[in-house]
């Protein structure tokens, strides 16, 4: 067992936010979601690795890092 415990409130954790679509990257790593509970959550170095892989595959990378605690409220489809 690791001597380090990562809390869900760890300030080092980030989400990936697409400003154009106003969506988060999905936790599966594929696609997007407006549900923060289904969004990708990881460390900056992990986000960098995802971005680098996308660049290798010549895919666009529209995401910016967003602090885990900086939640952006996105209205659900039935609230529009």
C-alpha cells in the first residue's frame, strides 16, 4: 500500500475544459461531457501526456487545464 493518499480535494488535480464547446473531456479520455462528475480528472503531467499523444496523432487539442475546484456550471439539456 502506498504511503501517499490522494484526496479528491487535492489542489494539484485538474480537469480539461474546452472553451469552444463549453464541455469537459470525458473521463474515458474519449469525447466530451457537460457533467462534471463524468469529466476527466488528473494531474498536470497526465494532461500533458494526453496532449502530447494527441499531437503525435495530428489531432487538435482544444483543452485548457482547469483547477479541480474551479467548477464551471454547465446547464443540462433539459435546463436550456
